[in-house]
């Protein structure tokens, strides 16, 4: 955890999905678990995160969730944690482990949203409600919190168009989408296309296996070979990790002036690339807010069997379930112009962490001191 205190703004909690009513309006889907007697603070929360390739999970999500659960249970609540390391089969086994441990509620960030459906069903049958976190899994989910994923893609697409200006159709762009096993990736892509289609020429488009930077790097090398390095005017990258692999490929091809490259997650390396002018933007998402929200939802369900009405949940539909109570957290386009107001203000990183010796001159240039 960073030293800054992370607070969930009450107003942001009320952000709802378009065309979705409240939980009460949809038939009180907030009471989506079987009825159980109220429990005290002595609860056990299972936490299953999908991978450790992206810095956020171990750096932000896990410690914030653990801290919030402890605070909500007067220090009595326990967290059983496992990371699937991008292995869907392993995550299914981890769900079984949580069922064996008889956790009171399970927070699940799915590796493969379809592959976990059977595990979610088994947990439900064992009396363990499942809260889908960050990615909407299939199966009988009791609640869900994430960001507006189509809005993320739109934010990236709009930023890329702004960076391209009147050069938008002067060459080709490359689209580097995320993994097909992640439902969020499809929503990011949909949002980006809704903004970019008809305004740019997409020369190459890839769905990047497992979100891995090395796979994005290989894809980008293929795109450069097929299109020609001087014909690529911009790159849509769905996250910062892949942006790093893409930029490495562009540099290796001998490009001295890099085309604008998008990103997501506000990873430290991504922010530093933005400072240096190598990456144009990232999408800042308040992981503290999302993590605190899921902890509140999980504790509420574990204790009472339903979502606390004060969370003001909206609803969302998955491929198998309708009216899942949800909280959607807003996103912000992060560029060199608002680093102070985003990652520094929320305590993600200090100026010293961003502005190491390598980036000090670039930081000075944009007034980041």
C-alpha cells in the first residue's frame, strides 16, 4: 500500500451503466445468494486474482482489498489469497480449494470468463457467493464491480485521434487488442472501434495472447514488416504492458520519432514513457476505489447475504445471468499534462519514483518536480 489514504467518493459509487436500473428496480437482485443467518466480523474472504504479469494486482488490488476487509471487520476478517498466473485450469483448481476451505464469500477476477462458469456454479451450490471483480465472469455471479470497459476503449481511441490530428488518415494504424479469454478486452476493442472506425486506416489488428508484452512485441514486428515502419502513424495498445513491447519493436526498427501509442493501467513504466514522450497516453483507473468497493460488497454479502443498499448498485447482464448488482467506477485519460492530478494525487507513485535519474530532464521539461 502507498502511504496516501484511499477514499471512495460517495458520488462515484453511484455511477451506473447506461440503460440499467437499480437493483431494487430489477426485482431486488441484490439478495442474490441463498438466505443465511447474519454473521459477525469473523468471516473468511477468498481472493482469486488472474495473473502477476501486470503490476497492479500485487501492488494495489491485493493489499488494498486485504486492508479494507480488515477495517470492515474490526481486524477479525481473514483473506485467503491465490494467484492463477494466467492459467485458467489452475484458477479452476483454486476455486475448488476455496470451496474446500469453506470461505464465506469469493472475490474472483477470472483468467477466462467462460472457463470459470462451472467453478462459480460449484461455489454457489456450496453456499459460497461469488463477486466478480474487474472482469465479468459467467455463471451465477452474486455481484460485480469494474470500470466502464467500453468507455476505456473510447477514451483510448479519442486520445489517439487527438494525437494524430490531421494525420489520422495519412498512413496506417496498428491495433493491439488484449486476450480473447478476457471479456474486458472485447469491450475495450468495441469502444475503440466505435471511435476510430472511418477516421483511421487500420493496417493490422491483433488479439494478443495472454496480454503478454513479448507477444505484443512479436505482433508489432510483424506489422512493421508487413506495412513498413514509415507507414505506421499510430498504435492502439490496449494496455501499458503491451505498449512497452510495441515501443521496443518500433525502436528496434530504427524509428527515431515514434508514432503515438496508447495504453491503460497507469503502470510506473508506462507513466515514465509518457514523461519521456515515448508513449502518448494511458488510462488511469482508480484501483483503490475499485478494490475498496469489491471489499465492501464481499463483506456485505458474507455478513448478510446481500449487497448493502448504501452501495447504490446498478445492474449488468452476463452471458448467463441477468440483473447482476454492480458498481461501475469512472476512468480518466492520463497524459503528461495531468500526471500530478492522477497518479501522484492518489498516491500511486511519488515524483521521486517517476522522476529517476533517467527521466529527470524530461520531468523538469514538463514541470514535474
